[in-house]
């Protein structure tokens, strides 16, 4: 390792600094890093912040949990009602699930009314295309027939047919 080169500017600064903080480097490298950290304020700041993190982790004591913690959690999950049951039983909808006793007949009445209106409107609908569309079709047929007759006249076919 080159002690003149700043650790923050080389690509493996994380591994070197962690090894330095963990005191896993050989004595020559440790001495060189001690000198560098003493002279380089950026590396000194990184080393101090890492030491603070390690000290905080060493001081941390995990929360004690009971031996049957997993079983308690699983029992609570099993006892939890599905989201849709909670919505149905919510106070906004009357609570206790009694709101459906009013909603179901009201929904059935709306569906019956919709069916009556749909059948009534379908019964009034014409089974053939509207008259305006029929008129345009008839006009087109007449125009086509007149064009055909004009073409037959130009060919003289109509005069021969009269003579026969």
C-alpha cells in the first residue's frame, strides 16, 4: 500500500478502511495508515464516523422476546379478519353487517327496473334499418339501373330488343 495516496481516492478504500478499523492489517500497514489518517482530514473523518457506528453497534442490545413469540404472531395472523369483512362491518356501513339487509333488496329492485327498461326499449327498436338508410339504398339502386340503361342505349341493345 502506498501511504502517500489518499484512501478515499483509491478504488478499494472500503476494504482497506474496514480492515484498518478491525485491526486485521499487518503492523507495517497499520503504522502507515495511522500516519496517513493523522495527516488526511477526509480519511480521519471517515475513520471516526465508522468507529462511531461500530461503537453504537457494540452497545446495542436486542430486545428480549418470549420463547413462543412466533406462535403468538401466527395465532394473531390467523385470528385477523379479512379486509372485506372489516369493510362490511365498518361503522360507515352501519356496522355489524346489517347494512346488506337493506342493500340487497334495493339492488334487486334496481336490477329489475333496469331489465324492464332494457326489454321495453328493445321492443320499440325497429327490426329493419331506419327509413333514411333504406331511402339512400333505393336511390343508389335506381341510379345504378339508370346508368345500366344508358350504357345499353349507347350500345344499341335496347333498340334491337324492341324490334324482337
